[in-house]
C-alpha cells in the first residue's frame, strides 16, 4: 500500500472547501484502488491537505493521469505549488 500526502494552500474559505470536497466525494469514492482519503486542515491559515491510501502504485499512477486529479488545483483555487509526499506502508495496525 502507498500513502500519499498532499498539502495545498487555497484562496477559498473553509466552508467553500468543505462544500467542494463533499460535492466531489462520489468521484473519489469511485476511484479504483483508492482505499481511503482523509481531508485535513493544517495549522497554517489557508492550508489544507489530502491523505490518500492507495492499494498499489499502479492505482496511484492511474489517478495521477486522470482528469479528476488534474482538476484539483482549479477546484480548490490552489495559490501555491502543492507539496506532495509518498510513503510505502509497511504494515497496518488493524485490518
């Protein structure tokens, strides 16, 4: 499994971020190989993040090439280059 952490800065107020995230939720639920996604608010003003848990590297790469992935900066009015980290999950506590 692969953990992907995206940090972004948005020009939108938090209530708009939440509305957009909820409206787009069905599209993310339908992504093959996406086991979980957490929407997070970071401690810095206007900073938010997405923590994705991917079944495989192939699922992650297929998402990165998708129109949905490419739409994220525009949908959330991203104003700085997002920070993206990838980590391989060694094991999980619970099944």
